[in-house]
C-alpha cells in the first residue's frame, strides 16, 4: 500500500466547504475582510490540516504536535474556516468574525481562538518566530 495515497475528492470537498465559509464570513463581518487573501490559501491550509499536519483539537498542548504559524495575519478568515472544519471550535463561531467580544478577531490571537499558535499581523514575522 502506498503510504502517500490520499483521497483527492475528499480534500476537494473540504476545500469547497472552506470557500463557502469564507464568502459568508467576509460578507457578514462588520469590518469586512480580505476575501482574496483568504481564498488564496484554501488549498494549502486544507492539505495541511486534513492530510499533512500532526495536529488535532484534543491535542493542543501536545509537545509532539506540528505547529502551523500563519504569518499572513490579515488572511485569518481562511485559517478560521479551516480550524472550524477541523473541529477546533464550533462552525457557528464563524458568524461572529470581527464582531465585538468575538473569539475570531481580524488577526490571529492565540489567547482568543483554539488552534492559533501565534499572534500575527505584520507580514514576514512568522518565519523568524518559527525558527
């Protein structure tokens, strides 16, 4: 059996679900969003979270988990949608994106959102922090 085999159709279905969430998320956000930036990383984050990364909602404190750092903080909408689809928090939270007192602010904040590893926003600082 090929250890690298995977169900492409399942990943495509998951990516479609993420795209639908992104469109709704940004349309309903009181502050707008970065739809283009969000859509630009759907396939990447879908592949990472549903095929490649060793990470799960029940293992957030596991030292052996993989860590993903989203340096492009303004594209957090896609990140939130993938985390919701992966079970890190309820999909219903997506309706509160950028609302007052939401768990989903306009840039990643690890103290507010399960699955976020680093507060980011300024482009380019994710790599040096990760290293």
